[in-house]
C-alpha cells in the first residue's frame, strides 16, 4: 500500500495552514525549502522529539499536501511540494517562510 498524497487540485488551504502552524513542522518545511529540490530522510532534521512524534509531523505535512514522501528501502525521503503549493495558493509558502525567518532567523534547520 502506497502513501497517501492529495492531488494538486485536492489541496485545501485550512489543511495546509494547519500543517504549517506547528513549530516543528515549520522547521521541517524551512529545511526542505533550503534543500529544494533535494529530498531528505526523516531522521536528518535534528528535531528533539520522539520517533513517533516525528512520524506524526511528517504524516500531517504529507496528508495536507505540503511535502511528498517516497519510500527508499527502509527510509522515507521527503521533499517540498513547492510547485503544487505555488500553483494552488500563489505566494503562500514564501510568505509563511519569510515571516517565520523574520520572527526567528535562527529557526532554520541545517
């Protein structure tokens, strides 16, 4: 069974905003925006949360359509769905990322 990813047309603004409202999820998105288009493994974001909590955050981002996950052996590779988000909600992602960086310039994950 594959991972659920909503189509571009099925992306919903409330779900995307909810996904971006959590500080941990926002840090994940910031890191992926810096890496674009490179994909990253789940364990490389340096978040101080349990594995189950990290899994939850990635699921919320994926099901909202913010990220794409693909299976690579025993790992999941994550990438930002920037083009889909821009097509559906033009300027939203850049505005959120810019606002988050302005609020805390040290919040980006390496």
